[in-house]
C-alpha cells in the first residue's frame, strides 16, 4: 500500500482497524481508540454508519482494507475531523463506491476535497478502474467536493446526484443521463 498517497498536504488519512471502528461506531467520545484524538463533534452519525458497514464487512468476509474507512486527521493537531471511505473492495468491473464527511466546524476549508483527491489517487494506484459516489440533491458542498476532485456528474434522480471518475481508457462516453432518461 502506497501510504504517501494517503498523506495529503494538511491531512493524514488513518485506516481504521475493526477494533477502532467498533469504538467509532459507539460514538462514545470519552474513549477514542488507541490514543486517537477526536475534535469536538466527531464522530458524527455518518462516521458511525460507516463504521457499522465496515464491521459488517469484516464479520462477513474479513477486513476489506485498504478498501475500507479512513479517519481524516488534521496534521497540525492530530485531531480526527471526519472520515473518507471505500464502501468495500472493487467489484468485478473494477469499480468502488466512496463516501466522506466532516464535522461541521471543519467544513468549508477544502479538507473534504483534499481527502477525496488522496483516496481517488490511491484507488487509481491500486488498479481501480472507476469510482462512484452520490450526494443528496441539496448538498451543494458535496457536489463541489466531488467535481473539484475530478469526478463528473453522470446521473440525477429524484433524490441524488451521482458522480463518477473513470481513468483513461475506461470512460463509457461522457454522456450525462438525466432521471427522465434523456441525455444532456
């Protein structure tokens, strides 16, 4: 695993173990695992849900790491401010799904884009062919994060905007389908 890719300039992406994820899943801020430091507000519900998904994957087939969750930690103080994750190993088409989130006090500073760019670079370095993610229609900040990280809008439905990045030679054509079936 090329850990340098997971060390963007202002952040460290710390891969969670099952034991660490079990503590994150509880949300008990009094007991961060293994000397970790949590910023106020971490973990949020999205972090706890990601930890639950990871623990289920571990129970059903072993740890998917390096295609699992990572805590986003600021290098300046070592505090965990959110998470970024693969939702499992690449599928048979070489595609993975990602998710991310930050505590509210860390938003608007470019941390999510920095963390996502690092995760995408790591995925590409591991031979992943495509990465997809989505965000609620009204989550403009998340749309900007995915777009600024190199992902492109590929579909819109009644609840979500869907984004994807394909590396050279894997793009299906660049058309953007709409929820009504038309192509823009």
